[in-house]
């Protein structure tokens, strides 16, 4: 992985208009040597596998708290769409009330939903904004998006086929989001992950700020810059994904599902929040915007949990255990059992419970497909892990 990936080039001028934004994109791409940027892009996207569960899924509904927090002994709050703040709090031994990871994430969901609501009030729909074509800009952006599509086709074949069912504007936007997420993942999960530092992730986050400010560093960044200028995509889920990468630098155990839930949100649930503004919500939908975002989050969590269960052995060989420690102990299992790869009746019963939880997330997420824009329902329905 080239060290150039971590450095940020930040022009001092600010972009104050759509025309200025596209001009900055054009200049950013032109300042690169085209052949170098493409070959470098192949290297920067990296050759390792994509992080568990980080597929771009967009199914919709909110999972019930009983299945998510069975280890905490919480009760079923109903359909989960209006989960109260109280149900997401736990009391410390000293009697203090602390927010669980669920409520912390739900606060982010509310902010994302509010962003789309503002967009709905200012426009009749969430369709893509028209291009402002500057001389030479259209072909450069087209090349950037095409490269993102090539990366998606190379590293996520099944997902790529699903994107081909989308409208051209949505397809290109999802490609751009996918490529950024893949590059971010490779910082801590790629061939040079052992050399990753918190400072490098800080530089990557600063570079993200530039992307959202219309100051792309390379052609792949340019595609994302263009995407976020056209769709109401917020920067917070992108920042949160980087926070998940930071966690992987220092954390290899999760004492309970509350901790694991937060990690799953960072590295997978964020993708749903990034994608909903692109996929769009059906104008005729009676569902709340919050419930649509909650459902997208649910599918991200479900995918992450599924892949954690699939990769227990692989993660153990890397010294990592992405399973709730308290639930392992309740099942009579230890870390030594995981590292030894023992398959016993205790292990089978433990895994059945974990699978049940993941399936509950999938079931709840499945309910919301019909709330999507009609142009997005079939592509989303066609894509399953």
C-alpha cells in the first residue's frame, strides 16, 4: 500500500458553489498523472479481502431489542420502530444511567433521517441533481466512476451484478461509496495493515473532509466528491467507519453484545446509512424516515454478525475474538476453546443462539424493502449474502 494514500492535499480556497465544486474536481484530477493514478488506484484499493459484512445492503426495518440484547435481559419493546430512550439505558452499580451502544447509534440515525427530511421539504423528491457541465469535466468524472465500477466488479462480483439493476446515477454513486469503504477497510485489513497507525487514520479522516469539501486527492476521491454533491449523503457515517478502523488497532475482545453492536455499526451499519440517500425512499411510503434508516442499519448489523460467525477460525488465527465474552462464559466456553477450534455440544448450542440473533436482524431488515424508491426495490431485493 503506497504511503501516498495517507497524505492529504488541501487547497486553501473554499468551494462556494456547484460550479466551483466541479471546477475543483476537474483541477484535482488534471493535476494527477492519469496513468499513474489508475495504476496507483489499483494498488491503493489493495488486494486483501473486504471486511466481514461490509457489503452495500439497503433493506429496511428496525430489529427488536429482545433479540439484540438477550444478554442484557431486556424485554421486547414492540415493533421497535419507536424504541424509547429508557429501553436503551442501563444503570451502573452506583445508580447512574448510561446510554447503551444502541441509543448512541440511534442518535446518529435520527440525525441522518433529519437530513433527508430537510431535503424532502426543499424538493419534491430525492432524485439526483443535474450535472453542471464544465469543459472537460464530464469525461474526467465519467472516467473516475468507470474506475470505481471496475474495482467493484473485481472485488465484489455478486454485489456488482446487483448494482447493474440500478438507475445509472444511483449505480455510479453506490460504486463510489463502495470504493471509499473498501479503501478504508484495507487500511487495517490489507497487506500493510501491520504498519497502520492512529496518525495515519487521522490523515485519512482529514482527507475525507476534503472529499466532502470538493477537494479530491485522486480520481477515486473525485467520484465520491461528485456523489455527495448530488445526493444528501452526510459525512458522519463515513467518520464512524474510520472510528471502527481505529477500534481494530487496539481492541480484539468484546465483553458483551453492547460492545459488539457498536463495532458492527461502525464497520457495517454505517454503510446502510450512507446508502439510503442514494437509494431513495418511495414518495408514497407511510413509514417514518427514521424507520427506513433503522432498517438499513439492521441489515448492516445482520451482515456483520453473519460474517463474524463465518470467520471465527480465521479471526482466532489473528488473535481476535468477535464474540460476546459474557455469552461465551454463560455457555461454558473459554478463549482456549476458540483458539483450539473445538466443536462440542456447548459450542453448537452457543452458535445456534448467535445465528438466531443474526436471523432476527435479517428478518426485521427485510420488512422495509417496499419503503424504498421503486427504482431501487428490485436491485435491493436481488442482492442477498
